[in-house]
């Protein structure tokens, strides 16, 4: 729901959060009505919702929901051990691709060749953000280690991952395609779609690799289209920014030779894989339910600590059982 100026802050916060059992952030937190909802959504989704950047960290600080509320939502939808294991693997993939993307962006903008201004600010800001959450100390420490590790190898990921991973990505992409078409996962369907995807990849690499020269006008137009599609992306997941990123990121990268497209698209693949995990473990995905930019920002920004705390709580429950 889009709030209006006539609504009071409290009423707007409550109506914008339809999740059962949720509550509005406390009075000290700036709510989404203070920042245009469209711009907040674009900021969150334009480079993949679980990628972090300095702008996203600032936006979460200004209007993100409290950690306690974010964990309440997260734990509700992540109660199975298998789902948590899948999410841990996806977290590693997201962190590597996130900092690979940021390092490549730094290199493109010529912002400090060794460390990268955007990458460094994202690393330091994200770790600091998580340190001030109400999560257990061990989750903050481990989250910081994971984020810093991804930052340190981000340059390697940016430079080396594309030529190697382009041949492996079809195996993950196929799961996402099945998820998008909402068909039950079966070995036969997986193998058929995989065969088509591999054939398309190899043909494009052999006959179209680097064949397209992209102008500055194309990049600007592409950014505007992605920004438009980033508004309310869950209303049209396959045809919106998720579909463009997950389905065509690799193709744009191969045709243009620009690995920035590959690393950008990988973020949407990783996000969609979370949806695959939820479907296969029969637990509802969290992000589509929130429908509130304040909760969505908190969920994606605090994700490392939320996940690790849920793993710790799950292990504690297993010991008591």
C-alpha cells in the first residue's frame, strides 16, 4: 500500500505492514513516508535486494525496521534445518557476488584500484551496522568475518569468476527458471531445461562473445528501465527486475563482454534461489510477505545476523528436544 500525506505516521506504518503479528517501528525510527516509497524501493532492488551498498546502508539507518522485528519475521519463515542450510550456502554466494560487483563498479569508476571506495565503505558500514543490532555477539563476529572475507576476495571474484562461472551458472539458473514458471521440480524437467540453457550458453560464447558494443546511452537507458522495474518487483517477479536480472544478466555479459552485467545478474539468481529453497522446504518466503519497504530494508540488511541467529536458535532447540 502506498501511504499518503493525509495519513498519520502511526497509521501509515501499521497499514503498510500487513504481516500478521508485525508491529510498527518505535517512534524514534524514521518511517518510509519520510522518504518517497518509490525511491526507497528502487534503492533496494535495483542492484539486487540482498546486495549492500553505502546508499542502502544509509537508507536502512533512516527508515529500516528494528532488528527485533526483522528477526521475528525471519524466524517465522525459517524454521526448518534444511532451509537454513540452503540459506547459509546462498549467503556465501551472495556475499562473493556482492563484493565482486562492487569491486568491478569501483574499477569502472576508477575509485581506488587496490581497495575500492564503494567496496570499502560497504564493508565497513555493513559490519558497523550489524555490530549495533540486538543479535548475539557470536553472530556479529561471524557476520563480520564473512563480510570482510568477501571484501578481500571481491577483486578476484570480479576478475576471474566470469569466464569460469559462466559455464557453471546454468546449473543454478535452471532451478530458478523452474521456480519462475511455477512447476514442480522434477529430474526430467530440470535436465531438459538445463540442456537448452547449456546449449544456448555455449552457442552464445562461440558465436556472439563480445560482439556487441554498448554505448553510454545504452547504459543510461538500461539503468532507467531497471529503476522503473524495481518499483514493487514482487507484483511481476518474472517480468520485472528479477526476471531481467536472473534471465538476461549472463546474456548481456557474454554479448558485451562486460562482466558487470554477470555479477549484477548473479545477485538476482542468488535471491531467487532463496525462493527455490523456501518452495522445496515448504516454508513461505519472507520478502514477498512484508510489502513494507521498512521491513524489507531491515530483512535484507540484517540478513547475515538474522540467518546465523536462526541457525543458533535451531541448534539450541534440537538439543532440548
